[in-house]
């Protein structure tokens, strides 16, 4: 077998990789709330030769020989995950957050069972019951809603919906909700209607791991998450649970939901979980939250309307209905100036999902680059200039990117 550098073996793909490296490094302020930049050591593990091996099953119970080193890596990932999140058990094999949710649902439910969750317009995710997704197709989803005045979830509203629909499972956790997730409140509701509680903490997993956000355990039966957003790790998913659900969760992942795990991905998860155990990661998570708060303050000062009025987490949701812009138009105008965001639905959004009336802005990736409160104020000003005054601020973006290098010409491993 011949081994060639990718630049010679596949110059077309190499060219695309080089251009993407340049885009991340020096062409864009990455403000998509679900994206981040991983440390070099995570890249090394995810690109490792562990990709060469099948390892179906669990450590000590594999269906293939030759998995002793894969057992070591997966056990490290599982134990580190349990330590970070205060869980009894972790399954680190899900390929993504969506497959983690799929497996978690079928561990707790039968097809057609009733589930209560947040709608997409109110900050939920496609896998929280949207009709175009497997969750809406395979389960009978109903929804609790935000309070229209505060933009927050209230106990009385969630309880009313739970009593009305009598679900077998309540889902909490959101992809576009800027306020702290009140797991204790949802647990009280679940206890009152005698049902399971599952939390999807994909967006806030880094904040939870660093203990700068309320913990989902012991309030929740099962917790799902991605491993690549605010926790700044390998792209993939994970399920955490209490002991009583461990066997069911493991069987629901394999053999029910997927086959062999991606062991290079599991290795990279183990590395990223070790990074998240270091004291500097807590400092990082606190700065994410502080940066989001300052960004929100700056955007309000520019005259933008924010869903719920601000943020407690890593993201800000801007309601553009008082402007002449849709979310799609705002996303495009920002990208033309080197700011990468995403259009996003807002509560009671009159626009379709491909247009929307809002944009979602996050601070994890900018915080990874080393930016702080002063930069957030500057970015809020330039967003106002671009969206409200139609000014070109690409020069200011370029200057920020030069001041805070990422991978190239940087002494920092991020």
C-alpha cells in the first residue's frame, strides 16, 4: 500500500482543506453558537489510526478480537464523562447528538408513546418532535411553550401542558434558548405527572461540565449531549444516565441504533474530556458566559430586540421583526462582512424556517480565540453598523482576526 501526502494523493480535497483552514483562521468571526475550535490534540486523536478497527460492543464485551487498546480509550472516555457530569453511567458511542437522542428515546419509550418537549420556534431542536424528523414521525409529541411576555419557560405553563397531555417522557434542553435551563423545575413537573425526564444539554455541555450552569443530575433520568459545542471536543454524541437505565441505554445504542462505534472519535472524546477537567477550562466556560452577557448588553445598546431580553448562557437570540431584515438577509449581510452567524426562528415567528425573523449569535468559538469583553463590545457595535446602518465593517473584522490567531502562527494550542 502506497502512502502519499494528501496534497499529492488528492489535490482537490487538499485544496478545499487549505481554504477551510484559511477561512477559520483569518476570514471569519465564528459566531454560530453550536460551533467551536478544538485543540490540536483532539484533531490528532480524531485523525488517528483507531479509525482502522471495528469494536462493536462495549469494553470487555467486544464482538471482535484485538480491541484491548480501544477498551482502554473508551473506558477513559466513559469515566471522565461521568466525573464531569456527575453521572452514574456514560455511553460515548453515539455518532451524533441526533443518534444519541434516538437511542435515548427508545431506551425509555415504545414507538408511538407521547412525549412533551419544546417546539422549534421556542428554542427546541429538530429531534424534539419536529414533524420532518424521526422524532415527530415515530413518537406522539406535544409541546410546552414560552411565556410570550418574558420569553422564558414558566413552571405553571409546563405543568399545565404536562397535565393536559400526560406524556411518558418530558424533554428539556434547547438549541436556541438563551436562559439557564431549570432542570429542578422540570423535575418537579415530571414527578407531579409521574413521568421520565430527559435533558438535551448539547449546547450548554461545556458550561455544565465546568459547573457554571445548573447540573442536570440528579434531577434527570437521562441526559444527552453532543461533544463538540461549548465543551470544545470531538464531533459526536453521548448519553449519560442514572444506574437504573444503564443497561437499557447501552442496548439502545448498540445493537438497536447503530453498529460499530467510531473509535477514533471515541479517542478524541476522551482527550477533550481530559481537557475539560483542567482548571483552565472552568475559566474558559466562565468567560464564554461573561462574553455572551456583554455581547447582549452591547446589542441592546445598539437598539436590537433580544428574545428574553438577554442571556444566561453562551448565546444571544436577536429578534429582527422591528427591523426591515429577515434572519436570512441578516445572516448573509453579516457573512459578507466576515461575521458567521445563523438565521434562527424566534417565538411566534411569521417566517418559514428557511427565512426566519431572527439570528442566533454565540461566544464559544470567539472565546477560544482569546477574545474578551472589550472585543464583545466592539463586535456588538460592528453588528449594529452592518445590520442597522448598512456599513462595511470587514476591515474591523480582519483586524480582530489578526489580533487573535487560532492555529497558525500561534503559541496557543487552540
